[in-house]
C-alpha cells in the first residue's frame, strides 16, 4: 500500500468532526484541498489516502488552534468508531484476545498506524507508529491511537486495567497534565518507541461484554471486508498488503498462497505476469519498513533488524546496504540532518 492509495476507512475522521463540533468549531474547512465532501466522508464505504489524512489533521489543527486535539479525539473513541473491528474486540473473551484481534483487523478500522502486541518481560506491550512519515501529524496519530485504546479499556473493563506505563517517542507536550489525567500512570517521553505497558497478569481478565458467537460473526465479517478490498487490487497489492498485516512477522509464500486459495506455483505465475516476484515484494516491504523505523523512531539497530525479519544483525546490515547503497546508521544520520 502506498501513501496515496485510497484505502483508509473514514471512522476516525468522522469522530474528529464530532469532537470539533462539540468544541464549537465548524468542520466545513476540514476538507479544504480535498476532492470529497463531508457527506462523502460520513459514508462508511468512502476510502481516503494517508496523504488525505495528513491534510485533514493539518486543517483541524489550523481550525481549532488546539495542540491537544489528537488526544481529545482519542478520549472520545467509542467501540462503534472502530467499525466491525470494534464489535469483534468488544465481544471477545479476554483482554489478550482483544489486543490480538485489534492487531489482526486494524486495517478494517484504520490504516494510519502499525500496532503490535507482544510480551516485554513482566509486561504486555502495545506499540504504535505511523504507517508512513507523518511530520507534524505524528503526535496526533499516536495520541488518538494510544489514547483511544486506554480510554476504551477503562470504559469497558473498569479502573483496574490502567497501564503500568506509557512511553512516547516525542518530547512532553505543553498540555502534559491532560495526558496524566487520561492515562493515569507513569509517562515517559523521548523514548525509542510509542507503547502502552500493562501487567501481564491482566491479559486473562475476562471482557464483561464477551460473547463467543458475536466474536465469531464479527471476525467473519472483518475477514470478508479484507478479502473484498484485496480482491479489488492487483495480486502484487494483495501480497504486499498480506506481508504488512502482522508487523514483525512475514509469512512464507506457501502461507500467502493458501490465504488466497491458490497453489504456490499459481501465485508465482500470477506475480510473474506483473513482472514481479514474492521475494522482490518482500524485499521492498522490508526496505520501506526499515527506512521508516530508521527515520521516525529511536529503536536500536538490532530491534529494527528483528522487526523487518532479520535475526542476524550483520545480514540486515548487508541487505540494507544492498537496498540503499548506505549502511543503516549512515542512512539514519543523513536523515537526521
């Protein structure tokens, strides 16, 4: 998926409109410079691009003059604002299952950030990073994403599920007291990544609204929505979308072919007809992700290597130099100038 591809559902932006209007602002200018109307934005079948999203965030900051708008949008999130994924999350059995379903089907609700839930010592970490370079909108995206998760869990599961700690990659904002009131836990800024940490003992806590039959139905619906969208794209786009579906995990061609209900040889032929191959798509995905991590995060090199599928750091260095002609740290230093 490219930053210009119109594949992002409008749920979060309709929530933004709602928050702006509640704060007394007109949202008419939110779509300045864009080729769709507010009525079209309100339609759940509308799809926008990442660049469209950045322009709307820029417009929203300009209209409101409120640097805390991203966090306020996150604080206002309801389950329905996540579309069908929200219903899947709300009806699942445990908090860990909710995080896993949210990661698996995040593209049904939004394609603005990559999220990854994983163990980190005695904690469970949910990380968040913009899908593409977001510039001044990065803080908005992280505030809305992590703020929305914490707010929903508090609302649906009670006071006992507040995080142990939340980390942010950027400096503390001028309105940090709003962070403290919402997250209700220690906060760390200028960290290697944006993430929420919960005690691992919370992961087996039952979701009060759990309903196995509803979860199964919602998951089927989410899978159908993804399949419908994938069918509209070329086989190259479908493979690329599948490879970025689970950050840090890259399925083999056999698994991808099975997901598409075709044999490995059929998938290879289909890609060849588009002058492409599974390996070239995988390399391109890894290259783009590596560049994003190097230029937009403070992750260590060995951490980035693992996230793009290399357990051996020297192999990652060699691959990156083959992709860009530069060593990873050299590329990072150049990008920081």
